[in-house]
C-alpha cells in the first residue's frame, strides 16, 4: 500500500469538489466561498458518505487495498453506518475490509453474507510462554515466574506482554494479579515521570507534547525525560512529529484510574483551558471534546454549553444519533436547574435539538419524541417564547396524526392564539379545521 498521505490525497480526487468539499467539512476545514452548495443536512451527510467511498474507490483503482478499522466498539455512530453502506452496495472491487471490535460490538450488517467473523481465541499456555521468552531475552525470569505470568494472563496476549515487562522491571520478585495493579507498579517505578503520564492519560490515548506541557505545566526538560522513560518502558510510543500514544487503550485507562477524583477533575480543567488557549476555534469545530473535559472537571455550566453546541452541530450535519446523545448528556448534566435563571432557556434549546434527532432515529411514534416536544412546548409557554412554539406544536401534531388521533392532532393549534397577547410579536397563521359537512 502507498503511504496514507499519498494514497488518500490523489490529485484528481482533490480537484473534484464533490469529494474535496464534504471531506473539508468533515475535517472542520474552511471551504472557499464558492465551493459550499446550499444543501440540507441529510443531503450533506449523503454527500460526505459518497465522498469517503469515492476516496476508497480511487485508491482501489490504483492497486488492491486493505482498509483496517480498529476498535469499532468505540466508533462514532456514523462510521459503522458508512461501513454498512459500503458492504451493502458501494464496496469497490479490490478492497478488503479488516474490522476489529470487541465481542459485544453489534451492527445490522454484521450478519451480511459479505462479512466473515473471525473470533480471536485466547492463546494457549505454550504460545503465552513463547511471548514471555521473546521479551525475556536474557532469561531473567525463572520457570515459576513464567508460569505465574501465563496463569494470570489467562490467554490475553496484551496481559502476557504487560505482566512480563512488569516482572522484568521488578526483577521477577512479584507478579501483579491484574493489569491495573501492574500498571500502577510500573508507574511507581517511573518516579517523577509518573505524574506526567497520568496527565497525558487525562488528555486521552493520543496526545501532543505541546498540549501535555501546557496542561501539566512541567518544565521542558522534565517533560522530555518523562516521555523518554515512558517510551523506554513501552507504555508510550511516538506517532510522528510531537505526538505520542499509549501503547494500548487499557494502559491509558489504568493510568487514568490511578488518579484521585479531585486530581482528575483539576487535570481535566487544565486540559480544557490549554485547548482553548492554543486553538479557540476548536470550540466551534469540535465542541464535544471541550464538553467532555468540562464534564469530567465538574464544570457543569461550561459542559452543558459545549454539549449543546455539539448537539446542534451534529443535527445540522444530519448526524442524528450523535445529536441525540449529546443533547441527552447535557440534559442529564443540567438536572434540576434550581435558581439558575438561564437554565430553562438552555433546556429549551436542548429539547428542540433532542426531539427532531430522536424523531429521525426512532421514528415519529416513539414516546420519547412526544415527551421531548411536550417539554419544549411547556418551556416555550413558561418563557413566553412564541416564535419557537411552532416547532413543538408541529412535532406534537405529527405525533398525534401518525397515531391516528385526528382530534388530538388538532389540539396544539388551540395554544397558538394566546401568544400575540402575551408577546407583542407576530403569530404565524394556523389554518382552521374545515367545517363539518
């Protein structure tokens, strides 16, 4: 295969606005003024799927292509949907998809005749011993230590590797019982580098040196030494430029869990502050990232604000599953607004995102759709927001009409005439029901 930087950017595809335009939008890049067609959110979503498939088709047209997607169980909802569409009708000739996911991952297309499931069974004791021997080239571990590693790893190659490294670092004196314990032991042996790696874990599995230094406040020399020791201990690996990644997601999770709750919250707050200081526009391009860090920092108002922005952005792109998740997260965080005067208006904005997103995902007749529109209607009435009332009234009308409750479908219209007197704002004309024959 050609390097991704070459294969994914063919000149012909880049010059084709039908491909380049949607990909710019997906990556949060600004488009030329004359390159952004006026499309609905759903049309833009379809165009993005077609553009991504077009890149794959272009690459496969040059040579056979192996496309690897790891950790699908952590993917955003749109990625499995795109994969399913390719498997159903758009998979170009000469392409092999290698999809890696945990057993609990499930997708509608998983039972397609074009999909072959290959379960990864645990390695047996002999294979585990070979892994230990490969890492222990000096044969520093005795037979009993090797046996304990094999038993405690229970056939998981990652556990075999990590338990072996931990035992070698501890000179074979003790074999931790769990991956969490061995990660803590290895972090302890790193000395001052431990705190730097813990701060890196707060950022995520992948992080840049620049953001880590800004968030941790560590001296440059101390930071570089910590990164060097993390790489030497096989806990980190360089990924190009000034970026690094934890060797495995479970190592990052274990390092993150080793922080006290108060320390985690303070670290997330520093990360959010550092991200905004370095790139303020990220709040518009990737508000869900800031929302995550503010949530974990316990900064409720900032978190709700960014989750709302993320929900609106997702809905505008017709990523309705993501929009519903983001809006739902914000509503749970907001909880009881208490004396917060701004909370009802924020909740109204969230309900007006949640309702259409749920309608698109679950259908008009889903009870949660009606609940969201009903709550939005109540908030409009309490806030005196006449112009926005039309949205929940339309949603409730559609819900009752689809249920066959024609009489109830007409009920929301009765609410509208109250608004011109409550608010001196023009009211849209709501058509009267035709007289009975």
